[in-house]
């Protein structure tokens, strides 16, 4: 197998799936109290754990998407022909990589924060896998779309991803009880909102005027 064919297979493999390791995040246990107090404390702990689990569903999805977006320019850089498209793709993918890395580091500082929860039922996972395969075929390095058709399709997908990340991060910011994490999520939501506006303006200017 020559180097070009091998590189193509590597890029397609990177696009077609996001590696995820399922991990259970344990919160600290309750201290030993009297019977009634222990029951109340246990109930409160269960409620707190349930809320943290729901938040971690959101963090896991935000992290997974950010990690995938970080690979976009590596996979498709050779098919992007326009400087303005290349710039916005690089900026968004670079930020997404930084956010994914920061979330990983935050799990060390905040042990209750989990990024590896399995949040989607099997039918949704199957649908997303079918969508990924269709996207790979449509954007394949050699036989897929190219030129303006490719760039428009790529920007449309990044627009949707930016919108999703914006509202997911903003919702996490609203519900996160830890002020430090809430601020980080608020900033992430604002940054993805900026990407949305930038990509939308570029689509209008380049393709829809």
C-alpha cells in the first residue's frame, strides 16, 4: 500500500468515529450518622449524584464533539481551497482542541466531572453511525465533493456543530452549581456563538448572495 492510500485510510478512520471509553465517576460517600440522619443524607447524596450524572451527560457530549471538531482541519485541509474558509475552519478546530484538552485537565481538578458517559440509546447511535458513513463517502478525499461544493458542505456542518456546542455549553453554564465550571462553560458558549455568526456570514457572502 502506498503512502497516499495509507494516509487516506487514516483520515477516513479518524472521521468515521470518535473514540470513547466508558468510565464510572464515583462521588464521595456519605459519612456515618444516626439512622434518620443517615437516610436523609443518603437521599440528598443520591439526588446530587443524579444531577451530576445529568450534567456529565452534557459534558461528555460537549467533549466528544469538541474532540471530533479538532480533527477537521487535519482530515480535510488539502481539500480547502479558499483562504477565508481555511481561516475559520482552523480557528474553530484549534479552539475545539483547546477546549477538549481543558476539559480533560478539569477532570483532575474536579473528580466528580465525567467526560465518558454513554448518553445515547442504541437506535440513536446506529443513526449517527449511518450519518457518519454517508458523510465520509460524500467528503472522501479522492472521489468526494471538491471546490465550492465541498467548502459549502463543510461550512454548513460546522455551522450546525457550532450552534449545538453554543447551546449545550450555555445550558451547562446555567445548571452547573460550581461557579468556576459555570464560568468556563459560559465562555465556551459565547465562543461557539461567535463561530456560528462568523460561519453564517461567510456562507452568505460566498454562496448565498
